[in-house]
C-alpha cells in the first residue's frame, strides 16, 4: 500500500445537492471540497439547481440516502416518497448553517476517541499453580485497586504479554471482590503461564471521551 492510499478515509458520505442558483451550487461544492473531516470523505454524487424532485431521491438511494437543499423546497408528491424510501431531505436557507450541518453529519460517522484509564497497579511477587492451564499471580497492590470484573493486563520486560478480565481474587484463602493498596492478593489467570515475578499487573477501563450519536438516514423532510 502506498502512503497516499493509506491516507484515504475509511468512510464516505454521499450526498445529493440542490441549490437555488448555479452560483450558490458552485460555492457550496467548493466549500465541501475544502472540508477536512478526518476519516470521512464527502462526495457530492449529484448537484443541480431547482426544487427537490423524485429523481433526486432515486439518486440519493444509490448513496447515503441524503439530500441537502439550500434555498429550495421539495415538490409535494416527493415528500411522501422520501418517507417511503427512507431518504432524508434536509433543507436550509443559510449557507453557513448548511455547511455546519453537513460537517456535523460527517463527523458523527466516526466513532469518538477512547482513552484507557489505569485503575490499579500491582507487582507480581510470587507464582502458584492454578491447575493444568492456569497460574495464580501472587500480587502486592502498589496503587489504586484490583476489582472483580475489571479488565487487566500483565506487563513483562518486552511489554504487554496478557490481557483479560479479573474473575477471581483471593487474600489468603478468602475470596474477595477488591484488593487495595499494600494488600497481597492472588489473581488467577486462565490459559497463560508465562508470567514472571517482577511483572506488573494493571487494571484499567476504556472510556469514550464524549457521547456519540451516529447519523442514520431518517425518511422524511427536515427544515433547519
């Protein structure tokens, strides 16, 4: 794969554009070509002047089922067709609001960024047999806590060597739900026996940075 190919967006938003004049149409197309929406390419599959007709809806069905109109209306019989064919028609009368709306739709197609938050760290100070295909990590909690149900990873000298979910914790012979700082706890790991004393155990969670609502075409006409 060439460097140029690797930079191609993963997602595409196809739109049908209708405007009140050729000048407006050209201005909107030019603005769209200048958009920078990481991960999404916006493709105007058809642009024309005049009110939105049934043929525009048929064209929209070949793409993302989205028709965007600026300073135009939709022909009466076409309104019902938009509902029936699940094509979304969005009408604007101010160009900057039109462009902002289109950017928001494109941006919603990309999943929001996520980050990992470390909840606890522990050092492996001993290893015990947990059965034929498992091992019990004898850990001392250094900070935070280890809690049943949390994701965790084992970090060795080369890096992360195992990732899983905390299913059981034991302090001495007692099953516990949580191990806190300075406590020594046994953590059973299934299907993994390459841990070493001195390895680090981290519990963590993956958090989305913002609420996400992904655009999907609604059949009908919407005015903004």
